[in-house]
């Protein structure tokens, strides 16, 4: 079982008509949990779900997708909203409405003192890893379980969530001291360290922190895995017709966790599997990760 920690929010995506948006379930951790569950690995989402209409819609979406919500907290605060802008190439940009919303108001008492039996990994990342007051609470909790399970951190930089590169870097460094496995895109790494090449930043993280593995996604070019022990692995991109890239990185991480924690794939195979899952996600609108049958049919 994989426990995914963080936000389940509502994406407002362009609906085609001018000045019209459609509300769809989203949030990096929620998308990752859905990806894990659709591939057949048990996934629990540790999140704060609003009691409002958006929160109920999120709960329904996650339940239908097979995500276990037994660790979810019912929150009085409203659901978080993200306005999505998709360019002509399908790349997505996000602007968030974060103030006093449900996803970030964690208190230590809302987090489980012990992990459910069979937990293989804790996944944390995206906006939940930077927005206070919850980010520090989640990081302290994850650090307390570091000796029990693999802690996976998805950097997933969202500059609008924490203005200022220095503040973001400080936060990322704190998570690098907590995690065993880190996933970041080349875009994330360029934004955090524009003075050097993305893979150089990944190698520096591996050298400077107690990490086992750094995963770097490269969009259409595929992905690279840099382990502490062993040889690097690369996976080429999978050519597809891109509708949009929303949720592709989350599908990658979910598929990698499924491939390694549940199916025991070797690193090169797990990387190819994750790249394929991300590519298939790009072929449809919004964060819609593929099923196990869809990925296995092309793997």
C-alpha cells in the first residue's frame, strides 16, 4: 500500500467557450493517488477534504477511482481552487486560490501516529509541501516515519504558491533532508537553480543529501533515474498526440511507485513504465491517468 499525502483541489480548466471554465478534480497528490489506484496498487490519500460542494465532488471522484479515504480529514474550510491556463502546445500553467482553504490547515493530531500495516511508501509533494501552516506539520510527520518506510518527495514547483526563489529553495532543501526518493522535472530544476544544468542539480542533491534516488522527468524526451548505488537509467519519451500535460508528472510518479513497490520491476523497466503512463495521460484532457490494462497493453 502507498500513502499519498497532500492536496485534493479543484482545477478550473478552459471549457472551450470564451470566459468559460469547467471544474474538474485535481491536485498533485490526489492525482498521484488516483494513478496508483488505477494501476492496481492500494492507495490511501491523507488529505483534508472540505465539506462544501467541491469537497463532496472530490470525495466522489477519489472513491470512484479506488482511492481509500479512511485517513482523510473532513474540513470546515472551503476547497482550494486552481485556475489552469493551457497553451497551444498543451502545457499547463496554474494560479491558485489558497488563502485559508482546507488543504493547508493540518494539525499534528490529524495525522496518524502509526502507519497502517503493509505501508510501503509515503508520498508527499506539490503545493502541500510548501504552503503553511500545513507544510511543516506534514514534513515533521513524514520525518518521524523515515526509518519505517520509503519517503518519496515530488518537488513539482509552483512559484505562485510560495513567491520568491530563495524561500522555495529553503523549503525544498528541508524536504531533501527528509526524503529517500525525489522526483523533479527539468523545468523544476531550472527554476530552482537557473545557474546550472538540471541534471547537475540532481547529481548535487544526490551527493549532498541522504537520498537513494533522484528521478528527473524530461517531458517529451522521457526521464532519467540517478541512484546513489548503481548505474543511471534512461527512458526515451513515447510519441503521442498531446491534448494537455495536466497530471502527467503525477501519473509518472504513481506508475513508478506501482512498478517498484508492488510489481518489483528493476529500475530501467520501472522508468519506462512510468514514462509510458505519463505519455498516455497527455492524450486526454485533464488529470486522467491510465488504467493498468492500458499501460500494460503498450509496455
